[in-house]
């Protein structure tokens, strides 16, 4: 590829300054003078290569272009300088640190900032202080370390300047390096920087702290709360104001109609941590299960807790509605079976909460071989919610197993409506078509929860013979939720009588939701409205 054509491609990528392809290509063009090697080395910048990608490509060529490596040590980007040090060190058969120390020591003090800055940043990347990093760098190591320390104020200013770079990634890296070089926490560095900067630039430094938080798998809220002191109140409030505006901007996505968009939005709250508590708590009540799970996980992390102890705290409220999202989040945790069974065994907890724990056991992959054995005592528990929870677990077991089939039959005859409804859920989810007549018979139950569950089961196992009973439900049942379930079942079973019942409900039912579901059922059956 010719340099001119390569330039057109690079410009077409629209890369921003300091972020890859275009800067890599420009750096390569500056330092590699041999046309043939330039063409080959610069090609490493595509697609989206790191700014120093060309250095590694050039290193593998023969003959080696050592002048290009020496030239690259003058590059404005420290990554190019450090890559050039590494490449030349390997060609000479010495360590990177030794060549770095020799470079610093051989440079006049008036012109050694780039070398010292490279050493400071490379040391932070290695998780070391510059003195420790250069300790084993040969005879020139101590001198180089002293030169870096002597330049600490200039290094600090150079990195602080990058805190306000256009590219957020550059800002985040600068903050991480400044924090490591100064031996201060990132939040402290940011708050110190705010002291001499106008509020108009708060969004820039706040963004840099977010980048560092994401890299460290923590949150800006946690970083600030761990570091802030009473004297920092004004500066902390400035940062909180920035993050509050960002959280406010997320509200439409957190409450939008698309569950996938809501899930993505709630996962983006992680970087805010404790600052997003209100948003997390609201998401715990979302109709989407994964929203609730993501919210529980995020809130636990924001509180500085592992998921299990956070879930235990919610169990202590003895409120099944409060605990449900946390139990749902525990489903994929190691030890989930023991956790749920432990909750179910705890007689001090309300029956509704114990039953909810058993319900979640159905989705836990642990202990499945002996699942029915562990489940059996709860199928005969004196508390109906516990029995209902145990019955729901049957849906995750093979229906052909005699003990599962027998337990389902007993549950369908239970005196408690919630247990019968749970059994109907199992019948429907396992598509036990032989129980269709049993479900149809329960459409006349005195309990709305049973009638609705029966209609939902028939949505999966219903036949033409069941249309009449469902049509009666759709026309006469006083509970809208039952009529909705009946309309959904009729839309699935189909046939002229089902279509007639749906058409009547679509125009005459007093509930708008029933009308909507009936119209959707007609569309499914091929009747346009």
C-alpha cells in the first residue's frame, strides 16, 4: 500500500488524537526514513493499531534501523519512546531498564525531561516507584533514579497538563501515572488539581477519575468516599455535581421500554458505585429479571460487599419482596443450592421468603442429581408458600420421573390456591399435554390465581376442546388478569371460535390491556384490524 493511499485510509477511520491508527502512522512516518521499511512498519498501524505498533513491526526487520529507534526516543508520546527503548535494548542484548538508565544519564539535565518522564510512567505501569524500578538498571541506575526524582516537579506538571487532554483515555492514563508517581490516591490527586482549576473544567477531571475507576474495577464513589476528608467537602461536592448530572442523563435509558437498553444502562452505573444507590434501588423493582439481578450485584459492590453477605442483609428484613432480587442474583453464585436450602430450612423466616428461596433453587445448577430428595420435605411443609416454592422446582426436573409426576398430581389437588397455581406453572412449562383437561377444569376455580394459572398452562398445552372454557373466561371472568391469560391462550390455540371470542373482547372488554392482548391474538391468527 502506498503512503498516499494509506493516509487516505487512516483519515477515513476518523481516529481522534492519541488513540491509535492515525497517530501511529504519523509517528512511523516521522521516524522511519527507509522507504521500504517505512511501508512495511507503518502497515502495522492498521486497523486501529496502538500508537507504538510500528516499533514492534520494525524490530523484526533486517537490517535493523537503529536510527529509527533513536529518533523514536524523541517522540511526543511516551509509549513510542518506551517501545523504542525496549526494541533497542533487545537488539543490544541488555535489559530495558539498563538502556533507560543509560539514556537518562547520557542526556544533559536541561534536556532530560522526556527520558525522566518515560521512566516515571514505565515504573508506574510496572507497579513500582521510579527508584525501585531503576535499582537494578546497571551502574547508571542510581544516577538515573536521582535525575528522575530531581525532575519530579516538572513530571508532575506535565502529567497534570494531560489531565485536561481532549482524549478521555489519555486523561485517565495521566491520572493513574500521576497517582503512582506521587504515591497518592487518584481521588486525592484529582481533588488537589481542582484547587487550582475553575469549575468549568470539573467534567474533565471527573472523567479521568472514571477511567481510573474502571481500570481498577471499582467506582468513583468508592474512590472519593475512601479518600475524602471534611476539608475536601467543597471539592467533593463539585465532583458529585458532575456525576449527578451524568446519572440524571441516564434516567431515560433506565426507564425506557426496551429491556436490553435498560440492562445496558444499569450496568453502566457500576462506575458510579455508591453515588448511584437511588438508581440501583429503583432498578431492583424492575419487571425485567436481569435488570433486578444487575441492580443487586451493582448495589452489593457499591456497598463494598460480596453478593452473599449483601443478600443475607436483605433476608434480615424478612420481606420476600425486598429479598427477591437478591435471591435471584444468588442463582449463579457458587454454593447457591446450600444457600437456598439454608433459607428454606430457617423456620424463623416468613413462609413467603422461604418459598421464594425454593423457587430460585430451580435455576441453581448445583445438586441437581439429588434435587428431588432434598426437595421432598418441603413438598409436605405445613406452610403453603413453602410448598408452592418446592412445587415450582419440580419444573426443572424431568417430568417422566414417577416421583415428579406424582408430586405434581398431589399439588394440583392441594387445598392452598398458591400451591395449585404453582403446579399449573409446572404443567405448562413442561408441556404436560396429558394434563390439559385438568387445567381446563380449574378454569372454574373460585380463586383468581388458579384460574389465571390454568389459562396460562393452556397457552402451552391447550387443544381445540379447551377453547370453549377459555372463551367463557374471556367473556365472563371478573378479574382482568384472568381474561388476559385466557386471551393469550386463545391466540395460541386458534380456530374460528377462538377468533370470535378474541374479536368480541377486542371491541367490548372494559380493560384496555385485555383489548390489546385480544387484538394481538387476532393478528397472530391472521386477522388484521
